[in-house]
C-alpha cells in the first residue's frame, strides 16, 4: 500500500538504530523503477531549513528523482556543513547500493547521486549517527519490495510522535496515486513536522507534476494549522514512474493529487499531539478566497479557542475576538453582519449573541465552526486541533 | 497609591454585584479634580471592539476626560446597540452623580456626560446587569478618596483572573505619575485583556499626553506577547490634572510615562495565567528595530518554546525554528551567523549547536533568551510567559 500502490515503485522500512531509545523501524527507502523518473517537490520556507531539505531541493530542481531515503530519529537541522555532508553521504550510499543491486549494463538501473532525495525527521540541532544510517540503507535496499507490506513498512519507519501510520491510495482511469505522510501532531515544528512521499504510475511530465503538487499542497497541508510555525524539515515529494503507460487527463490527475494530499493532511490532524477534538474552521461570505483563508487561520490559531474546545465549551466570544484581529485591508466585512455556527447551532448572530451556547453538542471528535462574513461568495477551510493538557505534557517533556 | 499618587485625583473601588459569583469589588471610579482635565487614550485594534471602547474612543477624541468608570464582571463586548446604550447609561449616571456631589455654581465641578470614560472587562457576549452597575456608581461616588487606600481599592476592583493588583508610582521634578492596570494573564483576549489608567498632576497639554502615551504603549504593552490576539476591550488612558502646577520637560515626562507603562506591563507578565516562568526575548544585531521586533515576536509566540520552558528545557532548536519563520524581507540576516544565549549560556553558535544545553540553569522564574542576528545594531525585547498545564486548565474551564 502507500507508496507501492502505484506500479513501478518498491519500498522498505527497517530498524537502523538511529535513535538509541527505540526498537521501532526508523529508516525508509522508496525507489522509482521507471520507465520515468519525473519528480516534483515542495519544501518548508523556514530559513533554518535542515541539511536534507537543502540537499533535496537541489536534487529535485531538474525534475528527476530515482530514490528517496527517509529517516526518523534525527532531523539533521541546524547542523551546519557537517550536517550537509551527512545528507550527501547518505545519498551516495543509496546510489552506490542501488546501482550495485540493479542489473549492470542497463542505463536506467544506474542511480546517480544527484537523483537521490534525502529526508530526515526528529530532534533539531544534533548530527545523525551516520554509521547507523548507512548500515540502514544497505538493510533497506535488500528488503525492498513492491507489495502492500513494503509500502506499510516504509510508512511506519518515518513516524516520530505519530501514533499511527498515515497512507492513501487512489485510482484514476488506468493509473494509480498512492502516498504516505509523517506528521508528528499538528503543531510540532521542533520535529520535522511533516514528510510526505506520493507516487504515481501515470505518464506525466515534470511541469505537470510540479503544478499539480504545488496546487494540492496549498489546498491541503498549508490549510492545517501549524501555529504559524514552519518546521525546519517539511518536505513533500511527488514521483512518477509512468509504469501504467497511461497519460491522464491533466485536471483529473491534479484532482487526484489534491485528494491524496487532503486525505493525508486530514490524517495528520486526526493524529494531532494530545488532541481530543479536530476543529474544522470554515469561513464563507468573503469577497476573496485569501480573505476567507486569513480569517480562518486567525480563528484556528487561537490558543484560547483551542483550550475552550478542549473544555467542550462552544465559546463564540473567542471566535469573534480572533476574527476581529484580521485587519480590514486583508478581509473586508462588517462585524455586525457576522454569523457563527458551531456544530450547526447559530451561537452568534449580527456579531452578537444568538442561540444559547448550551444548545451546542460537543460530544463528537469533530467540531465544525462556520463563520459567515456575509460580504461575498468566497470561502476557505482550515483544520486544527484543540489545545490539551497532553499537548503541553508532550511538548514540555519531549526532551527528557 | 496607583491613580491617587498624583494630586488632583480621587478614586474608589466597591462591590457592585456585577458578577453573581463573587463578593470581590468589581467597580472602580477615578475622578480628575483639575484644574486641567487633559486626557489621551490608546485602544484595541480589534474590529469587534466592545461597546465601552467605542464610547470611550469618542469621549477622548477632544482630549478631555473628567472621570473614568471601570467594571469587572462583564466585558459588554459583542452586545450590539443594547451594549452601547449600557455604556452611555453608565456615563450618564456618573456625570449626574458627580455633578450632584460636587459644589454647585462651580463650572469646573460640572461633569458633562461626554467627559466620562467607560471601561469594562469580563466575559464577552453578555449584557451587564445595568441596575447593579448604576447602583455601584452611586456607592463608588460616595466612597471617593484621594489617599493611598482609595487608589488601591480602585486597582483591586478591576481584576478578573489576575491574582494581585498592579500599580505604579513615579516622581518627576515636582510632579507625579501613578497608575493601575488589570491584565488577566498574558494571553486572555476572551477577557478584556488589559485596562490601564495612568494619572499625572503635571501641567501638560493634550498633544503632549497623546504623544507620550502612544510611544510608551508601543514600547511596553505592545511588547508583551498576547498570542497575536487583541482583546475586544483593551484600553489605556492617561489623565492629567495639572494640580502640581509644574510644567515638565517634555522628554523627561515622556520617559516617566514610558517607565510607568513598562512597569505595569512587566507586572502583567509576572501574573500571567498559570505561568511558572517569565520569558524575556531580546533580539539584537538587527538592521532595524522593526526587524528585531518581528523576530522577537515570532520566538515569543511559539507554543512549542513556551512548553519547553515550562519543562525547564532550554530548547534552542525551537528558538531558531521560530526565528526562521520570519521572512527575509521583514528581517535580513544569515542563519549561519545567528547566536542564541539562554540565561547567559551560548547554546547556539553559527546557527548550530553551541555549549551543551545542560549547562543552562533554569531554576529562576525569569528566563533570558538573547538572540544576536549579527547583522546590524538595532535591538528589541518582547516579554512572554511559559505555556503550562494551568494555562490550559484556566482557559478550558473558565466558563464552567
């Protein structure tokens, strides 16, 4: 499943001993066997981006990736030149190992160093135990498989504080899209918050891949709230093998990629650190999508609201006071026009009290907040989690 | 003390029964007996600003305030036209009561409605029990005094989740500046986060007052982190009676006002909801103060860092990953030049690991984080608190 759902890909997940504290698998390998090796990537905008991000951003620039190696147990971020050398050494090892493993004389089976992407996740500020990583690469190369289990193994090996693997598979007309993501809870930029690999056997070119991925990420991973913080390691890769021989209709393909990203993003929220509620904030009635999005982000980013939802309190005052911080030039509306529905109950009308909040049922995990600005027809949705004792616990004690 | 430290002012704090749940004093009155009645104000930028903010913003526009009435127990925010009528009715009652109490025939003793400021703090979205407020005004008017106790009573009557009153008094050459503030923890926009009244007996005109106040607020209350959220009710007023007869040197007066605001802002942080640490984030080496400020705000706003500090973990990775979210066009610097000192220990050097974090002592309440961008000479400091179990508890359960 996951990255092996599309044909033309093999994968593995092994225990390399990168973190001394766990017996969990911690190194994954994904190989594109072609015939195509087209690839696209989207990366964190954080200026302290990790060594593997710097490496992989260079690798994907020409639109070709043959293999991706991913490790948990260490982010290799803020590690300077030494960290960059580690990412490069890991890519070299993958290239050598795979090239040796594959049939000689077949040009396509040669894996050049500059077509190996590297992703890391874990603690910031420490170098990796490189010996363990390189041994892990050999282990993973010999464990490569293209069945469901191989994809699941890879999805498991990239987890950190995640409580479960997150994968997706979707079918187009004669081709497939599959993927895996690691998201250590919604708001954990200290860890490399999110690593994602999506594979397809459709016949698509690099421009089409990059355009589909950029659009999909902006509608999915960029609409789950990460507390205004970007991690140092966020990486989303989309690889095409072309093994199905099917050239998809362009819009339909972009749609599938968007669905895959949305599904995986939703799974990240569902596994948010310490969370007891998923919060879906939809703002409609805006005069532009950007305006709706800015409003939804402001509400989804409110610690006070997130605490209230944890307390099962449909506190609309905390919703409108967050909404009110969005400047007029970003989102035009009249405060006295605004309505707020929580789980279908109109608790705020004309910017003031509506139906009594005691009418709102808060038992379910999902809480739907719908804000209507009554100022236009554009809308946007942002997903977040509640802020809980367990979130504080996890993030106060993670080091120890 | 507090607002009665400067001559020419009287004050009172009484129990008006505005909140049914408490026997605490909940209504304060501050009266300027002149000869001047110059005033300046700074207000929340929240678009859902409360009725008393709308009222008082109009009142201060002409630069004259004779009395301020402040209540806890209800914010009168998001209460529409009915809420505005309540603020007006409260001002009317104050004007009538004070005018009746003061000597007739003395023009200066007449208190026009449009010179009465109104401030409210408490829950959003509910009207006040107006009867109780109006009765409270009568009680307070008959309790007015100009001694220390009267000032302390007023400072006590405006508290909500605060655990202690917050006051300041400073002396210039022949004149005085005093004040009180209510801050319900650092990040509590659901409550009317902050109400502040500062008084002086210096002879200063309205322009000078407003300029001193605007500058002081931008250097103090606007540099304590409120989680990107503004409350619906934030109000800072500066009143001058001129009773000392002393015209201060302009810069020196502005300095004193800034000191008063900084002292009160610092007290808000010291009483932050559920906090166990005060965090002082200083960014130096920037090419402009705005750049330094943007960086300091990004770091001070990180939930992950705030959780780490609660766990006594000097986690510099969470500092640089927050710093890295500030775009280049906002703050220019090279990540590899950045150093971070926590409580005097250089844990991050050249954007990577420095002295081992285990060297950092985290026992004291105050934690000093000093980030040097090594890119210029400008600096800025932002104060915040740690994020604790008690913060979540207070804000998840406040309603119940």
